[in-house]
């Protein structure tokens, strides 16, 4: 039982990490485009 909970928690954390990384990449691209348009 505990093993299954730990596996699901690990998968959940990995999903959250992927989401955060995707948001960070999008924010970086958005900032880059904003700088390009500003120039």
C-alpha cells in the first residue's frame, strides 16, 4: 500500500516539475519576444 502511494506521489511530483519547467520556458520566450518588440 505504502509503496503504491509513494510511486503515485513521485509521478505527481514529476508532473508538477514538468509543468513548472514548461511555464518557466514559456515565460522566458515571452520575455524575449517582449524585448524584441520593444526594440
